[in-house]
């Protein structure tokens, strides 16, 4: 099997409502680039990349000369062809490598007529548990979807998601409002859902002082972990020494050098593996092996996903014996998907691992065309800006919080 072509199509898929985070916002849509890698046997492998609210079409098309004639089975060679570790100092292609790796794994599975999980070690579980990923959010289009700003609104939102999807783990994405307000929100969740588990992630924008204060103030709750309360391995380590809650990161253990540093001098107890940040599904499995040896916990990170990327997270989750925490996904905030059959459903807080060959998902061509057109209409968006706060940008540690007493306005 040889690769003959690569195509990239950027789509914009609406979210139910804009999602706020410490860096700004997802402006009411996810901009994702769908990658199709075609082989000489007529098969097409699927990949996906997003991030930053920007199209990556041109970047992928520029890689066609690297890929033509490459055998998709040669995944290790692919790593060096696309993202040689020292050449990457100049061209920074890890995320593109990930999307192409997804497509090659999909091609191999389709060629052999086996699901991706069978290429990756075999499944330990048939479905993967997910956390409800709760965001503060502006109202949705036309006010049909209400804002989430106050503890009461957050609990109501979580209750609706739990009822619809069956979640029993709740992750609050914070770093938006003053920590005292977010603490009140977090504790309101704990009170509303006794027996459920919780995690809080302010995307590393708290000062050490605020991180310690927040960590201390939640020690009595059923926490999975405190995720990136402050920036950096040393910052996390300083919190970890004084707070009795496991610490997790998806920001400063995203490659093997950082994993080694965290093994030698532990800062995070739980590593959130991201199939995009780590450069593919297979590097995540390699990292999981290191975590198994050194008794680090694992979860699956979400960097925003449509059905193709979600499938990579499901196949990863299926094969990791030491996945002891629910995965994260933004998926339930999307209004639609580009895969055949529409959005993959949650059942009792879990999503079934696709059973078909390769990644087990296929494109709905009409949906791809519809959302590619939508992308042409609405375009990119700056992930690190909040359109409701003109001129604002965050600093780290942050002190420029949104006002919890002002109702959020519709954006996008
Ligand atoms: Mg995080």
C-alpha cells in the first residue's frame, strides 16, 4: 500500500453556545481540518486537526511531496519523515504528524479489515467513560441556550448534561472568573451531586498563592484531581507538596522529555494524554507504558474534537489498561458532527468504541460540504481572545478576571 494523495478540508461546526476558558473563548464553533490520506488501493484514511480556531488546509497540502509513495504501515518512518525531532525546532509539525498518523492507522485497519484497537494492543474495554466537561459560557444564538456564570446556572447545566448523558464525573473548566467565584461554583457542584467525582482545570493561570488556596479549599471533596492549577512542572510540584489532592496536567507533560522530568521529580500524579499533542495514538500508548511503570495515573485529554478525533480517543481509551480516570471531551457541546450517523451517543456517561475497520467512522459527505461552506462564511476565530471583552488578553498568573456579577452577552 502506498500513499498517493492527501486532502485537507476545513470545517466550522457550531457549538450549542460559546465556551469560555482562561485564554479567551471558543466563539460558538469549532474550526477543524479534516484530513484524507488516499492510498493506491483506493482506500482513504481519515485524520483530523484543530486548535487555535484556524484552518490548517495549506499546511497539510504542503506535505503531499513528503507522503506520496509512503507505505502507511511504516509509522515509525513517518515520524521522522514529518516531525524529525531536531527539524521540528524549525517546522513544528507534531500536530500534523498526529492527524496523518490517525489516517495511516485508519488505512491499515481498513486494509486488514480490523478495528484500530486490534492494531494497538487489543481492547481492554468496549466503551470509554467520560466526564461532563462544564464550561462557563455565553448565551447561545438567539438566547436559546442560556448563559452559565453563577453557581446555580452551573449546577442546572450539569444536571441537564447528567440527565441526558449519564455523567458521574464533572470537570469544571475555570480560569475565567476570580478564583473565589469558581471555588463557590465547584463546591456547588459537589453539593449538588454527592457520590459523583469532580475535577477543576483553570488552564494554569492561578498564582501559586491562589492555587494553594483553591487546592486547600477542596481537599474535603471527591476530587479526581486538580488539573494545571498553576503553570509549569515546578509550580505544580509546589502545589503538590502542600495540597492533599492529586495533581494532573495536560500542559507540561506533553512529550517524552517532560514525562521523564516528571518521573524523576514528580510534579503531576496524573498525565492527560492527548492524541494530537503527543503526535498520534501510538505515542500516547508508549507514554502510558511509562506511566504504568512509574505508577502515574492516566486520563484522556480533549483538545476539541469532531468524530474522527473522538474515535482516536476511544481507540486509545479502549487499549489502555491503566486508564483509571474518565476521559474528557468537548464533544457534547457540539451541535452536530461530520461523521455518518451523526454524533456518537453517550450511554451512562460512556461512548462505545467504534467496531468497524480502522477508526470505525466514515465521513458524511453532505455534512462535510455543509460545514466547509459554513467555514467559508464565518472563517477562523482567535482562540486566545474573548470577543465580549475587547482589548482584553490574559496574563499568567492572571489577575484580569471576567466580572461574575455581569451577565454574559451573546457573541459570535
Ligand atoms: Mg487541561
